[in-house]
């Protein structure tokens, strides 16, 4: 029987590039991997994600030199999302055959298209939960119904505040994500790369509906304004305090708002493997 973990406790990688053993102890909230270019930040993150992609029920065994340990030794899985920063034209033939129209031209557009569908499902689930609470005979349960929509409104307020510098606001009467800019309807494909990137991150967090999960982010600050980089971690935590963040970064701005203690240098979790002759 599958059992869900709340967070990843430790990541171990044997012989990274044939010469380094990695042991990274993680906290349940925010974990930031830092270091110069080429030191292995993205490789550590990608190897960890690949482990979760391919491993079956037993999570504490080793797969291709990687072990991932959960907070609960009996847990067999954890939900996770991966966000990568760089927007590129769609070149995958498989994806190209499934493009729904002219609005999907890049990888970020494709991610937003998929997230729009999850956003609709999220709203349906919230609506069903509200109906269930309102039909309860317990007054205390009925009073909780309105609270279920708080996260969505918080998300909308965040996006309006972030995009306000170009007079963009979310059209709150629609079930999908679209914007008004100077009274003109605007869809996400018309956003800047930085706006798409931020929208992808916040939507990914929102549609998890406050469940425990892991969010892997590889240099999420790419394309983001400095002010947005500073707010990024706090906004994610506000939308879902149960998300565990594992990210790489080059930007001092990402850790300026009190996250310096969450930073780990690759050199601090690496040991050189001594080959015996």
C-alpha cells in the first residue's frame, strides 16, 4: 500500500562525475543549493528528480547511484513538481502534434496550457468541497466553506500586484487565466518571459491545493525582476506552507528576505572519492 511522505529528509548521490559523494540533509521548508557555474548544482537537482521519476514503491534503495530518504521511513512516494527557467521554442515533435492552437509557441506557453487545465480542475474540486461543507449539519463545518476560496483570491491578488506595473489585472469572472490591460483582454501567451515564468511558478503551487509536496526549481530567478526574486520564496510559502522547496540559484536577491540560513554550498555536501589502487 502506498504511503505519502511529507518531505524529503536527505539526498545521497554516489560518485557524482565519478569523483564526488554527495550527502545533502534537507529541512522541510526551503533548501537552496549554491555554487559557481559547473560545480554540479543542476546535476544534483536533476539526478534527484530522475530518481523520483523512475523509482517504484521502495524509496530508500539506490537507483543509478542515488538515494532519496523521506521523513517517514514507511512512505513510498511524495508528489513533486519541477520548474525550469529557460523559455525555448517548441521543437518536440510529440508536443507539436498536441498543440491546441496558435497560443502555444514556447515551452512556457505549453506549461501554462497544461496548468490552465489543472487550474480548472482545482476550481471544480474547491467548489465540490464547499458544497459538501455547506450541506453539513455542523455549523462550524459550514463556516469553513468560505475559507476554501482564500488561496485562489490570494493568488489573484499576488499576480495583480506583480503585474500592476504594466496595468495588467486578472479577469476574475473567467474560469481560466486571462488578463485585462487597458480594457483589452490579454491571454498568457502575450505576457513577457518573466511574467510567464512567475505565473507558472505560482499556478504550480496553487493547484496543489495546500497538500504536502516538493517543488524543484532550477535557477527560478532567470527572467524575473529583482523585486520578484526577493519576494519569490515568501509568495510560494504564503500560497502553500506545506511545500518543500529545493532550488538552485545564482542570485543573491532570492535569499535576501531572510533565507540565508537555507543556503548550502555544493562544496559543503561533497566528499572526494579516493580510489584505492
